[in-house]
C-alpha cells in the first residue's frame, strides 16, 4: 500500500504546518505564514520515464525564498525557488511559505501550477492549472493548500501537450 505511506507523509507535513502556524500565532507580535505545498508523485508512471517536474508560478514576492539543498533527498533531481523535479518511481512533497502581503490579498490573487511529464526519448508533455488563492484562505487568515501532480495514464482536459499530468488541489 505505497499510496498509504504518501498520505501519512502528507498528513504529518500538514500537521507540522498547522503546529508551526499555531506557534507563530501564539507568539506576541508573531506573524502567521501560509503555505502552498506541492506533492509530485512519479511512482506509478511509465509515460514519464524521467520523472515529473512541477513549477509554481506566482507573483514575485509572494513566497519566502527557502534555498532547499537538493542533496538532502535521493528522491529528487532538484528543487528551485519555484519548482521541484521528482525522479521516476519516487514521490516528494515540498511546501513553500507564502508572505504576509500575499496572504492578506489572497482574495485578489491567483497562482498557476505547471506539471511536466519528463521523458528520456521525447519532449516533455505538460499540463497547467490556475487556482484562486482566495479559495484556500484558512481561519488564521493565510493561504494553506496542497496541490498534487501525478500521472493518471490519461491526459486531463487542461493538458497543453501530451502526455499531460493531472494537477489537483486537495
């Protein structure tokens, strides 16, 4: 039940994020931060034989720059300020923290996620979806959302070039 392990990891990360938000809220003068998490699941795909890459397109200044060191995980090729590339047969979840200025204006903001089905013998296929950040504002007044990108074996309606990857908000 490999998918069950992924769900457990997601639950643990979301719980950690909730605790972090609670701690920051409890601190006098503390600033609550939100987050946009992207789980890239390249475990059950033959079409994407070089993994899946996801890119978060968001207004400049909407995210804290994290500088995640890619060599900490054997499951990824790399992580940048707005992207993650997961190796075939692996899954990885990463959360970018949103800035207070973005969270305060979330009702008027959007972000886009692009996912690429990377292939060793061909051009990558791509899908992209746009989300309204205001749909993901939680009680603390910040954006909190988990986006998943995975190959379902068929191209979703928002595929730009085949083979496309499914992108969903959870």
